[in-house]
C-alpha cells in the first residue's frame, strides 16, 4: 500500500462517517416546514420522513442531498484506489455506519446512488429484477430483502474472480439488513397522516394489497392482535370464518367495492386496535362493533363508526390506565397505537357464547367455564341477559395437542350445569378452548364462539389477562416445601430470586434488561410458587423452545432448541461454562478465605450457644437488638454467596452425570448430609445393640418404633449407657443444624429439639438401615462426577449451618422482644417480615407497633388455615387465586394410575402409607410404599427403610430421590395430589424408571 493509499484509507474512515452523520435532511425539512424530524413520526431522519412530513419539495431535496453523499463517497475511494473497486463499497459502508449512528437514517438513498456510480451494469440488473418483483408481489419487506440478496449475487456473477469485491458487497448487504431490523420504518405510518403531496406515493411504496384477508399471516403490530390471531388460527386449521382487514390509514374504498353485503349475507364490522386482545390488556368492550351490515353505504358508515370509537373518552382512558407511558408533545405513538378494522360474514348463531380455558374466578383447577345462550353471541356479551353457566372438567391427559381440535367421538367429558345448550356441543367447545390453550403453550384463553346448527365457529380468541402471570409449584416446592411463615419467605425470596437473576443475567447479557427477577417467586396459600410466565419469557430469551412454559406448568418435554437460538445464547452459555469449570476451585478458595472463619466466629459467640434444656441464648444475650440485626445481616451476606453455589453445584452435578452417563451405583453419596447423618445414627444404634439386653424383653408402651422414652430410660440406668449418650451428644453437635425442613428457619433444629432424632434412633435400633452403597473403585468419568457430588454435599452443610445460625439469632431476638413486650409469645417473630423487624428496632415506623399483635394474629390464623389444606394446586393463574377449599373438584379416574417423574429405577409393589410430617411415623418396612408431600434431609432414615417412595413434589436431584437411589428404592416424584388421591392400605405398583403409579388388587384401603 502506497503512502497515497494510506491517506486515502484515513480519509475514507474519517470523512465518510462524518459525511453520513450530517443531518442535511433535517436541516432542509426544518427550513421548509418548521418540522423537527427527530420529534415527529418514528424519529428517523431519512428521505421517507422528509416526504411524509415535509412534502414533495422537501423530499426531492432530501434525495438530492443523500444521493450526493453516496456519489461523493464512491468518487473519493476511486480517486485513491482506482484499481481496487472494493474500496468504493467500503466507503459506502463507512458512510452508512455514520448515517445510522449519528444521522438516524438507514442510508438507503446513499447506497442506491453510490452503487449506480460504482457499477451501473449491476445496478441496472438489481433494479430490473427487484422492481419487477415488488410490482408483482407488493410486499416491501420481501422486496427490500430481495434487493439486498441480489446485491452480492449479481456482483459475484459479473465479477466472479474478484473475491474482495464480492466480500465487500456481502458486507454491505448484511449491514443494511441489520440496520433495517433495528430502525422503525416510516412506511408503517398511516398514509392518510402524511403530507397531502405524498399520500399517493406512500400508498404505493407501503406495498399494501387492496385486500388484506385472514388467509395470510398478519402482523399484530400493524393490524392488531385480534385480526392477527384469527388469521394465524385460521391457517392452523381452527374454525375461523373468512375475514378481511382494513389496516390503519388505508383507503377503505377498494375493500368496500369488493364486498357485497345484503340481507341474505350480512357482515359484521369489528375493531382490531393495536394493543387490543394482548397478554397485558384485553380492551374488552372499549371499541365499537357493528352487526347486521347489509349494504355498501352501511358498510362505509360502520367502518367510520368503528374507527372513530378509538377516540372515545373511555377507550382513551383504558389505554392510558393499562399501558401508562411518559407523555410527549410529539405523535410518535400514533404509528403504534391505531385502529384496524376486521370485517367478517355474520354467522347466524343457533347457540353462542364465551368460554374460558381456566376458571377466571377460581384461578386454578382443570375446569373450563362456559357461558352460553340460544341465538348469536351478542346476547351473551351484552351483559343484558343472564347466560346459562356450565363447567366442563378436562385434565391435561384429555387433550391431544398434536391432533385436531375436534373432540373424538368416543370421548366424554364430565359436565356440570343445566340449560338449553346441547351437552355434546358444550363438551366440544370446552375441548376447543383447551386445545387452543395448548396451542399457545399453556396461556389461558378466552374465546367467543357460535354454532350455526351445523358447524362450530371461533369468532375471537385472546389471553385471559386476569389469569396472568401463571404460577407453578414445580421447582419452587424443591426450594422450600410445605407451608412457609412470613419471616422465612422475606429472607428466602430475595436470596433465591437474586441468585437466579444473576445466573440468568450471566447467560442473557443485555437481553436481561427490563426483567424483574424479584418477581420470580411469590406465596399463595403460604406455599412457594415460581412465576412460570416470567421464567417462560426468560427461557425464550435464552433460545429455549416455546414449550418451556408447558414444561414449568405441566412437565411437558422440551423439543430441541433451534440452532440459531443456541448460537445467539452461545456467548452467555460459554460464560456460564467457565463458571462451572471453576466452581470447585472457587468454592475451595471461598471456604478457606471467608466461610470457615465466619462459621468459626459464629460458633464462638457464647451468647447464642444452644442449650438442650433452655434453647438458644436462654441464659441471656449480651448482644443488643441492633447488634443482633447486624449479625443477621452478616449471615445473610454469607448466605447470598453460598446460595449461588447451592444452586449451581446440583446443576453442575446433574449436567456432568448426564453428559458422562455415570450411573448412581458408581457414585458414593456418603458425603451428602442426608446420607451421612443416617449412617452416623445407625452406627450409634449398632453400638447400643451391644450393650442393651434382648430388645424383645424391653417393655415399650405402644409401638416399639413409635415411643423412645423408655428405651432411653433403660440406657440411662446402665453403666455402659453413658457412652451411648456421649455418642448421641456428639451426633447432635455434628448434625444438630439439620431439621425436618432444613430450608425453613421457623422449624426447630435437631440441636434444639432432639426428639425426632431419638425417635429415628429407636426405629433404626429395631429396624436397622442397610449400609449405603460405596463403590469399590471408580473410573475416571465417575471420579469427575463424584467431585461435583462431594462439592454439592460440602455446600449443603455450610448452607444449612448458616440457616441454623440465622434461626438461632432470631430466637434470641425473639426472647428480647418478649421481654420488651413487643410480641407476646414464642413463635411470634416468624410471623413478621425481616423488614418489619428492622423497623421495630430502628423505630422509624411508629404505626407498626400498635397494630403488631393484630397483624401477627391474622398471619397465624392464615398460616394455620393454609397448613390444614389437604393439598395446594400445582398451578395457579393470576395474582389472586381463590382458596383451594372453595374450588369444586371432580373425582379423578384412578384406573389409569398416576404419573410423575421417575427418580430411582426399579419396580415394587406394596401398601401405601401416607405421611404428612415426621411426627406421624409408624411401622415402616420393605412392604411400605411411603407417600409424602415432600422430602428433606430429616426424612432420610425413614425413607431408607421403605420399599418405595411417592412424593408430591421433587425431581431427580431432591433429597428423597438421592436417598432412594442410594438404597436402591424405586421412587416416583412430582405426583400431583398424591397424599389425597392415595389412601393408607391401598396396594400400588410403582415403576421408578417410567414414573408411574398403578393401583393393583381389589383390596380395600386400611386405616
């Protein structure tokens, strides 16, 4: 490269972007019309904007100014690189980038005229082919994309030996396409709002066909969700009547001339506003629909009335309330907020109505709610006639989403309600709306329908906005099973949501903007639920398939994600992979540098030591309430760090185990708290067997495995018994941080209340737990997985110890509150949120103290009521679902058995024993199939003696699944309502590989 060419390169990369950035069009338009293009329309500063807002003269001058830029850029490059024509394209690229970054334009005119000077022959061929295509197709998006494809293709055809030239043409086309995706299009603005001199030109270049029908895909951003949804459903095979759409700003004359309404063939004219029938706003009843249109003049009038209803005060107020936005003096929103009109034949309905795929009042359950009447649909939605109400029960298994929307002839659905509407028609309507819900990946749907005596027609479909977001117990029940008190939730929610938010942000990068991760979880009925709608949105942004929402709500399988989506998420996934590889090293460093010293410091604080007799800090604490809150804040800061590893280490373990195909029998689970505690307790039981007389001679009241007081009395009278007590105390010192529900700080730890451990000890004495599996040797793959399993166990120990110290800190604070008469009794502090406790100590909320007792009493009553619920729904819809006790439930057909997640392989038959908590333990042996609401570390000794396990919540990484696999017990997790559907004494067969539970035999349940 010569010195001249070096200077040329500098000039191209400096002058061309500056030239592109000059806002000549804005200066011209402002001089001629006073319009500031930055503040009107789309905000673009381009030729289209000049024609639209400034008229013909401003537009022509804009073309001249931008054409001159393109020509100058090409001539500049030709001056310095006469033998290298690719530099002329590079100069256009530099010009376009400056135009986009600073000039707020796409640079189309620059490139067109610059390319004409650069290669007249190629330009002629591109314009000829592209022009013919646009004239025939009249789709500007397709036409524009075609031109960008032709640019490098024709360049390659004419200059096949010049690779640099072809590469530059490809780069120019790709950059223009990228810019087109980023910028709004002025041609999307209504032609009727453009300058009167430019309206004809805009109608042509908008590429609008004279007739837009429901037979082709439509864009909701241009014709509204109502019309776009009906078009999509019609093409998917749903029974949508024919229809035509008048986009915002289009001339209605061609459509009116095409249609010929009459008394025999009336039409109905309906609104399809931008934003109407969306997931955030239904706009039901806000706009006008005109029925019984029987002539062209009345059709024209109906279209006008429908369009003007957009500006009715109530409609404008609804839009403002449902989509608040910053007020602006410009009209930029008008392109997005506009009214399209939908015109369809009016179906003469014999029976009509509305249907909701989920009960909009209950917000849960499997009922489809239908309101219907004889006649057309307007009677039902008018609100002037009381419709007949029906409920149809449809389970997830009743609808085949891969088949047609028509109800199979041999299928019957339970129906409640009486009236004139045929039962079979109601069943078909229910099947249709639930089929639609499946079509939209589990989002509840509201439809209008009519039946003309021969065919069922779908008139409208939209999301039920009041039933969003969707909340699921899946995953949430793994984090905190069972009923949760306010204090536990106020601490756990920001910890869990915050860490998940950081992990999602790591993968998504900039795509995580505007996601509120604190809304990931909430409480319903005192139980934890995850926001399936938000998680579904996150999964979509991560490139996962749309059925991710169905996975969260119904456990539907994932399909393979598209390659393009995977590539988009690849940088984020690589960032997460780097974290996974370094996970063990990072935790080792964290444990040595920070966690171990912090735990040692917490253990050393004598004021919070645990006394078997009197509880935490019973002797009085030297720490003030302010110091205790500071201690709690320090523990929470540690917990935030450990929660990251507590979430990521199980995921890492599962990922490695699956990818390396390592079986459970190749792994040693002995370092996990749930297994090591069982084994340590069994060792104490084995030692006790050596000193105790014949167990059969020990007189124990009631069941031998249910009462341990006399057994410990016998040990106390024996000289050798003190050694057993010493071992037992050592056990509590080592595992006393555990509890029946380790993640709930409201539940006493074993250190505070050793009665559950003594009971487990007694059971293991009479019914020893078999030794856990320990592989003799491990291949390299198993060692790699074992390292993550060991890490998972180490993290769990520290996490649970920190939670125990957190509980003990609150117990000391509670004792001080009782002495200060802030609260009345033990346990009250767990019905306050941490923020409220902080306010009480700092004293800046004076309104809280007087109503504190009433607040605690209300929360106690609600918690007690919710804890007594037989079962809580696995999925609820909306933020205010009804109490499960108020929701009608239909008996479930158990003949097909129950299905869940296979968590531990094997097939076993036995008798059901339903356990809702560890206090209900009774004789358990290999004939016992335990049915539980959830499992935690405290359940391990019980599970180890059973023949099989059925759990309402959980997955392959839950405590119960780990214990089951370790002891070779078949287990099925995530079986909805198992504790209420199965009864004590029923004989069942469970398949831990397939995840099925079958009722066997005719024997009646035993109490």
